[in-house]
């Protein structure tokens, strides 16, 4: 098990466009495994490789939704390598998003509520599926990372500034507490 440091805004690496994975090999599978460890420990439900400073088009998701309300979270790890959105609905859904690279900040973002996506899994096998609900939101959020986009970029300037101000304040208080 390896926990990797998660980079946070305003790290310029988060603005980099990630490049396709050429070969899905053991190195990639090791990276995927480390990314799951890092994501579960954070804890988070999605992590793109660029968030651990690896500019490859690779992301992991586990919504860890309980099978029944009030039940224990069930692990459902999903790997998306070189993902593409091949269709998106005109209808949108609003969700209060957060991001491990914008810690402890949340804001409502609108995104298509249905998408059709294509990707490779960690064995290099192609998948194509129509996705909706939280999985569709999460995949779109993580795919934004591959383009150097953060969820706060979808907000109005006023709202974005508010989120960044709150983040700066939180960091200051944490630094004070650590001192
Ligand atoms: Ni994120």
C-alpha cells in the first residue's frame, strides 16, 4: 500500500493537460492501486492521476454507496483509462461538488445528467456505457482534471472567489493551530 501526496490548488500542475496512457501495463496497474489507496485514505470518491502529480489520462472512482439506506458502504472500485465522453444529455443535474485538491470546500455545479462514455479498464479492455446519477457527475468532474479544469472553474467569479477565500482562511487557521 502506498499513499501518495495529493496536490492542491493553486499548484500549477493541476492546470496541466494530461496525456493518453499508451500501454496499460504493470506500471499503470501499480499506479491505479496506489491511487485507490490514496483516495480511500483521503477519503474521497474520485481521484485523477494529475492530483498525485502524474499527468496521465487515468482516474479512479469509488462511490462507496451502501446497497441499502443506512447500510455499510460497499466498495465498488472503477478504473477509467483514456476516458472519453461520446454523448451528453441536454438536461442538467445540480450537485454540491468537492475536490481533494480544493480541500473542504463545496459548491453547486450543473452538469449533464446522462452521458455515454468510453474508456479502458486496468486490463486494457474497452468499455462503453451510459452513466447517470452521481457516477456521471463524478466522471465528468474527474475528466475535467485531465484538461486542467477544477470544479471551481464552473462557478461565477464571485462564488469562486468566495470558495478560494474560505480555503485561504482554513489554511491560515490550520497553520496557526500547527504552530
Ligand atoms: Ni477533483
